[in-house]
């Protein structure tokens, strides 16, 4: 496998989001202070509240004394203001405003303390087992910690679960009317340097160092079927990578190290599209079912990241238990698609039933039971 470049960070990872493959990593399970990367979880809960219609973008929220007096990065709102939710979101994301973050937390959770409990509940629901939140904004507090692995899980789910709202992370500038103009630029300088970068969040405290969760998407064109003649089945698509660098020495370093990881991921690996969304990968026989087979595939395209030039060496294998006995619900995991290259395992993906298969009638089930017994 390609060796990643030297990255000057306490911990880092590079995830191919499209293929759901880890391409590079260092100390991704070591506890770290998340600083303002905490706001990714705050945003997750705010977007969840928007999606469920608990709040809406044009709704205005009050600015409490607590929010107004928040230290650190600010949007510069005050208790005399009634600020729309959408503006608070932009203030939290673009300006990394701790005041905007607190106003949103109090508006969604009723209190900051209740919101923090919701943050921890959501972290467990997402599988972020090594994360504990103590506040919604990310200021240093004993016990407030996460890991690079958990941050990757959160960032991936944020993009996946709320595609209508993650565009806020691509905003380069924002300032709320009546507030100082000197604080209007997004701290993620990669948004200004690399047109393929469209998020996500910076963070800094003296304890955490300079941190950045960055994501980019670029087009790819490659073979659909491993082993096919070159150029015989071209496929195009958008390939998304996610880089996380934690504990760098400066804001310049977090940007340059993130850019280094992203560029390496796009050049050292290539994306190979194996199957289209909802394409039947395999149709194994079914016992005691109204249909003779169950059609297996994925609702999303199946893409694998391989070392550059390695597409022709890919092999796929379907692993499943026998016999397959109905019923099967649509979306039920029935088998596993294993992808290897040079006998090295790259990826295991569950194959799902693309259509439901109901049980057959009494006579059909009895006949198949007899056949299974003879078998």
C-alpha cells in the first residue's frame, strides 16, 4: 500500500468517504481535546432540529447574558438582538462564534446543560464511544475529549444525514448586520486555496493545538468491472475525501498538512466503481420463498479505493451463509461483498436485499423443507 507523507500533527487520518476506506492514520484512538471541532456535534443537533421542524431557519432566538459573555471567538451578538437561526448557524460555522453556539444550544436544548446531555446521547447513538462533551462550544474543560476516529464518524454522518445544510461549511465569508467586519472570514483557509474543498471546521485552544477537519470532492473516471479491457466500461463520479489533522503548531500548518493529505489521497489512490446504485450484484437461490432468488446489491454505488494503477488486480467475492431461507425484508443484510487486491483485503461491504422476499405458502414451505432435509 502507498505510504502516506510525513504529517506534522499529533494525530491524523485520511478517509475515502465515497469508498468508506481509511487510507492513512496515526494515533486515531488517542484522546484529544476537540476545541471548536465540538461545534460539529452542536451543528448536528441543530440540523436535526431543523429537519424535524422543531425550529426553522427564519425563527429568531434571544441572546442570553451567558451567550453574550462567551469568551473566545465571537459573532458579536448581544442581548438586545433577536437573531434568526440561519444567521446563528452561519456565525457558528464561518466565524466559529462561541456566542452564536451558546444561543443555538439554549434555543434547541432549553439550556446549555440540557443541550450537552443531548450531545452525549447523540454521540453514543452514532457510535462515538470515546467522546465526552462538557460544553457546546469547545472551550477547555476537564473531561471534554474525543478522538480522530470519532471525529471522522461524526463528520461523515453530518454530511450524509444533512445534505441540505452542510453547504454552510463552504461559506468563505459572513458577518451579521451591525457587527464588526474584521471577523468575517472563514478560518478554513483551504476554502480559499483549493476549489475542491467545501468544509468543514477548524479548532484551536492552547491545549488542543491547531486542528482542522477538511473535506474535498473531485471527479474520477475508472473501470466499472475489475479485469475488463482498459477503457471498455468508463464510469465517472464524484469522490469525496475527509482529512483530520489534530494538534499542529499553527494555523498555517493545519492547512498545509491537511492539503498534503488530501492531495496524496487523490494521487496515490484511484477510485474504481464496481457496481451502480441498486445494481444486482448477485441473485442467490432462496428456500421457502415466493421468489426463487433474492436480488442483492446496495442503494449506493459501490466504489473502492485502490493504489494508483491497481484497478486490474481487483477481485471480488460474495460471502454468505447457506441455506438462505425466506422471508427477507427490503434492505436486510444478507451477504458480504469482499474486495481484495493481490490477496490483500481492501473492503468488506454488506449486500442488502433490493426487494422483499416473502415466505411461500404452506405447501411450498413443506416441499422446500423436505428438499432441505434430503440435501
